[in-house]
C-alpha cells in the first residue's frame, strides 16, 4: 500500500491457530494525521502463555509495548516491501 493515500491496513490471519496467542486475526491500521503517522486501531494480542518479548506480533499488537516509533517503522516496512505471508511466519519462528 502507499502511505500517500493516508491509510494503511495490515491484516494477519492465522490458520491453523498459533501456539503463542489466541487471536485468529490481527488488524493494524495506520493513518497520516496532523502530527505524522498515527496508529488508529490496534487489536490486543491475547497470549496463551507468557508475553513473548522480541516478537514481531508483540511489537505491533501488545498494548504494553512502548516502542511506538519502531512499531510504525515495522508496519511501514511490511506494507511496502513484503507481500509474502510465509516470510513473516518463518521470521516469527526464529525471533
């Protein structure tokens, strides 16, 4: 997607269900606001066990994650550079 449109929506759907969290779908929306990029909606990551530090999904969807700028950079990277969902599956397995 192109940020010049003012809106990015990233949707992750998991089938089969993951071993790490209960969510079967996670959606992140980013818009261009008066102060730059803003995260406007964010699903809450529902862990099956302990919080997973360093996870791509923790960075993007955990409300306790304080790395706002880094999460926006990762979301932009995903939206601009990767169309292959398998990349994220294998990346997550190695984090």
